C-alpha cells in the first residue's frame, strides 16, 4: 500500500529532527494572513508546521545577561535551529512539489518588512491553527508541554492535507509573568485575537530597539528572550524537581 502524503512528510520531518509536526487549515485566518503577507501567502489554504524544541540549558542562561551565554544561546537556539528548520521546510516543500502541489517554505526567521518588523507569514499563527499551542500574552506560541521554548517553520501549500487540529484555547489564566518581566514593557497583557492588530498586544518597535541596544552592549546579535524563559509552561518540570513555584 502506498504511504499517504501526510505520513510521508511527517516521517521526513521527524527524521530530520522536528519535535513537533502539524497541518493547519489557514482558511479561517486568511484575512489576517493577507494583511501581513499579501496574496502570495493568502492564496494557500493549508500549512505544514514543524517545530524544534530549544535546549533548556541554553534558555536558562538568558537571565544571566552575559556575553558568553548570549553567544551560546544565539548560535545554538537561533542560528543552528533556524538553519535546521529551513532545511526541513525545503525538503518537505520538495516532496509536495514532486507530487504536483504548490508549496512555499517560509524562512524560519527572516524579516521581510522593516516597517512592520515582520516576515511574510506568522510562524506561530500556523502552529496555533494546527492545534500545537496557543498564542500567549508574550505573543509567542505556547505549547502545553514545553511552553514557548520551541522554534517554528511553515510550508504553505495547496495540497489537500487533513488538518491535525484546531486553535487551542489559551491556558495562561491570570499569569502575567511575561508581561511583568519585559525590560521595555512591550506587552499590553491582552490575549491574541485575530480581529485586533498586533499593536494592541505588542510594541514590536520597542522590542526591536532593545535588541539593538543589547547588541551594542554585548557585541552579539540581539538576545533577550526573558519572556520565553519565564513562562511557567516551559519551566514547570524544573519547578517540580526544585520545589520552587513560578
């Protein structure tokens, strides 16, 4: 029996190092997608979503704010992980193309608009629509098991793949840890709503300026990540073993 396309690309993605895999129905978010990336992204009704979990040892260096830790985090959790995600996305897109379908691999972390400080498509939106997590007050995709300690990549496609899930309800509750820890108070504390602009939740310009400031101070391309580090959903296993509450 011929293996179905979804199973083939899932096996490929996991064999190349993906810890998360999902297929998203993007149609309900088409207006949101069009507003960010135009018709070249909005014309695809589905997305193949893959994620790689970050190393806790590296994320836990972020509060130290030292140059050595910043270099280690930037290299392993950003440069290496993004390069691997891009490779996985290209391989998946190649299979979809070979099967006669359209496929657009979205770079794991590539800004295409300096004005809006954004790429052509929201990686976390794809993961959210695939049911892999929810978008928290930090505007990061939060998974139930590892919080926001995951990086994502999407391959937009018109292949008739069956979605693996639907948007997950937020589980942040009353927690505002990510809002409170932000050095530049970039978050308003509002939860994600596709009916609101990003500015209702997040001052991307303030965050970007702070990244540039850190880069000047440490000589390392902007590394902050305190909102990622502090999320209780990413630290809960550490809390259980240490007996500390976060």
